[in-house]
C-alpha cells in the first residue's frame, strides 16, 4: 500500500473509532436545593415559611396569637406570606402579648367574687337584757343565729281602737289560774311594778299557775334572777322570778299546780317570788286572774 492510501485508511479508522464510543450527558444540578438535601435550621425565635404554610397554623404551632406575629413582623396582609420568608415567632424582649397571663409571670390574680373582708365572728350571748317579748323571741333561737331587728312601723292613719282581751272570755276562763305559791303578798301591782311579790322561805315550792308550755327557763334577763315563763294561751303568759332553782326546761309542757321551781332570792334582796301575768305582751294585775283568799 502506498503512502497516500495509508494516510486515508488511518483517517477513516480514527473517525469510525470516535463514532463507536458512547457519550455521557453532563450532570444537572438544581441550584434552589442544597446539595446535601438538608435544610439549614431556623434561628431561635424565627421560622422560615415553607410551601403550603398559613400564618394561623404557624401561630398555633408556636403557641402564639396571630395578631402578635403580624405585629412583630410588620405584616400589612397576614394572608400574604412568601415561601422562604423568615418570620419572628417568639416575642422580642420587653414586648407585651395579647394572650392570657402565664403562670409564674408575677402578675397578682385575685378572685372577683369577694371583697377580702373577714366575716365578723359571733360570740355567746352572755349579757342580761330587760324582760320583753322581743327578748324572749331572741332567746328562743339557737346560738349563732343573728337576731332579726324589726324596723319601726311607718306612720299610718289612725285605726279603730283595739279591744282589750277580757279575762272573762272563754279562752281566758279555761286557764283557771291558781296561786303560784303560799305566802303573804308583800308587793302589789301598780304602775311601777309589773306583778306581785309573795314572801316565803328559801326552797319553798313554786308551782305553775296554769297549764301551758315553758317558753323560757334561765337567768339571762336582768333583774329577774332565775326565771321561768309559761305560755298558757296565744294571749297569756305567766312569769316566776327570783327562784333558788329551776326544775323545768324550755319547751316542756306543764300542768296546773306542777312544781316548776324553788323559791329563792336570786337577783333580789330578800327571799320571795315575783309573779307576773302578761296579756298580749303587756303586764296586767294578777289579782284579776287569781282566785280570792
């Protein structure tokens, strides 16, 4: 083979060899994604918006109020946030939040249903008071029950004169009062004395002048010493004062002539029985009800 033919043969062989070698494409790299495939962590207190995120969900995830995140990031439209936008999700130092006060924040929280005042304590009723219907009603209440104060009545037009109870009425006649003890009457009923005084000996029997229910038995009424009060009807009461000892209890039912106390000189300067009859709450002369001697 001559030289020109050899040169042409070598050139054709080289071209064929080049066509037979397979070609590889150049690598394509997505510049928007880090080569490592791992996203860089957010800085403390910040969050980078991802595709599909909504501001209210971001706020819920970090336990914040949506309005706070809008304020911290100066957002004009809370619905317009962009992917890869960095948002502050924790409050800057010294910034107030619109949420509830957290425990341990130092805020003093007090209940709204009380005034903080300590209720006054009530003690036992140990004082002595004048004998009256109001006093008796109060003493019949259990300890610790506040007394009800009745306001004074309003001025009204004059009413018809109330008819006084007649001791000879059927109800009063049924009582059949008897003398409460033996002895001489040493003090009679008058404007200054509400009953009669009967002298006797210490320990002498004091009996119920009529049948009824014991409304009071004690020494809490000033000036009466050991006192027993018996209610006979809706209008009539009888009282037995200055006793040495009391033999009945409040609420007990007694019969006419039953021994209820022993004569003495409690709250008195001498041994005697002070006896009263009260009609509609007012003292009346016992002589109008007791049989003659």
